[in-house]
C-alpha cells in the first residue's frame, strides 16, 4: 500500500467513522486561541506567532485525521519496547547543545535551520499515555491493585518524572505526568487505599523537606501563593513585585475585564509594550488576556469549550471496545483536565507558576500538534467502539 493509498483510506475511514464532533470542538477552541494570540502580540507589530499557530493547527488537523485510522491498541502491543527508551532519550536531548533554557527550565530544543522550538516532554506525554494504558491492561489479569502492579506502573511514572526534573527542572510537566497516572489508575480500578497511602507519603515528605528547601525557587513559588491566599502581609513584596509578579499582573488583568471585558485589542496590560505589563501573555498567561479583553463571559466560554472536549473524551472512553482503549481516552481526558486546572489556577493566583500552557489556546507548535495527536487517538478509540447494545459496560 502506497502513501497516497493509505492517505485516501484514512480520509475515507475518518469520513465514515471518525469523531468529527471532537474535531469541530478542537477547531473552535484553537480558533479562539489564535484570536487571543494575535491580540497578545499585537503590540509588537508582528503577527508571526499567530501565523505559526495557524500552520501548527493545520498540521495538527492532518495528524488528527491520519491517527483516527490507527489501531493504537495493536500499535502499542507491537511497539511498546521502543516507545519507552525513545521517550527517555528524546527528553534527555534537552541536555545537548540544542537544548534551550526558558524561564529557568531547559525544556526546549532548537534544531538548526528549523524555525520552531520543540518541547520533548510535551511530545512524550502522548507515548506515556499509550504505555501506561498498555501496562494496566497487561496487569489486569494479575490484579490491578496488587503491590507488583502498583510498583510497575507507579515506578514507570516516577522514573519519567525524575528524567524530566533532572533534564530540564520542569516540575510543572512532571506534575502533569503524575496527574495522568492518577486518572488512568483510578479509571483502571486501582483501590482507593493506594491513593490514600500515596497522599500520606507525599504529605510526610513535604513536612520533612519543608525546612530544608526554604531558599529554593520552586518552594518560593508555592509559598508566595499560600501567603497570598492567607493574607500574610510579611511577604507582600514577593507577592506583588517578586516571585508573585506574574500572577499579580494576571489577576489584575482578569479583574479589570469585568463582565464583558475592555474589548478586543483594547486591553490595557495586553496591549502595553512595557515590561511592567502582563508577562508571558501569549502562552502561560493567555487566560488573563481573555479575561481582560472578553471579560467573565469570554472566560466562561473558553472554559465551556475545554470542558466539552474533556467530556467528549470521557464519553468516548465509556463506549470503548476494550479496557486498554478506554484507558487511553481517559488518559487524554486527565491530561487536558490537569493542564486546564494548573494553567487557570496560575492565572487566578491559586496555583504557583510552573510553566504549563492552556491546551489548544496558548502559543506553541509542539503543544498544539501534540494535543491534536492526542485527540486523534481518542477519535481512533471512537472509530473502533462497539454499539451500545453489544457492549458489556460492566467491563469498564
């Protein structure tokens, strides 16, 4: 079968059985994102970021359609031995001369003569979901909640988080990997006692380590949020001018937008060229741009679209033809939910700044392409789902 024949078959299969509703939701949200990115960069006089985003979206749509025809359950069964080492090596490439440090995180690759940067850990999330779903599927017969099964799946997750932290100090991305594991493990049927045990262990570790990391920048990011929420005036400078500068600007922009916003291309901080205005406005803080120019109504519309995409992923998981396929869809839903909660939490000053983008909205070629690829796997699950009258729902 030649490439053109495969492409033709993929398009035909997507037309007949692909998840077109999910694609429409993603395109609407991505379009909203381009509008916000254009506004966030309007003050520079250049529309390059918006154009790059549009190109990434078009490429993402093509990948979405092509992946809708791939049987990821079969693919993972055949390729799992290669996916894990590839992911690890790919993340470690940030330690090479091609690695680029942004805001203290060496998370990016700038390949010579390539006009865009690549975030390896972002791309590796896609393979992590596939591998984790495969692992739980393999452990199902032995017992999902047995210590050996938990050690295998949790060990895989902790190892990936350690690699990310060691290679790039990107603890925000490590947090997303952890949340994906929690969602997939819960969906797989892991008993609640394991979650309680993990929570207790993390709590003890935080209490023990707290006095020894008081000068660490990651600790300070958490502390400044706690001080802000509790009204601790002793660190008011850090909350407004130091570590909490980005969030203080963000919450000010959102608050100034009111119910309907200041109007498109009229946000005071969004359109200000000065360094004292809203930072990271086209990626980490793009939700603040929406709040300032479109107000509470715009933010609710944005969150409703994100919620609809997550709900669609869960809907597909509930109707999946197999246990492993259901976990893949739930893993994607968990990834989206985690990134939305963390990003919006950063903008509302209820979560520390950890460099997590808003799915489908923030600027970033590797991010948008990875999101469409992940959605393509969900569409693939939907393509192979069984009719409700044939499905034994108790198996989920």
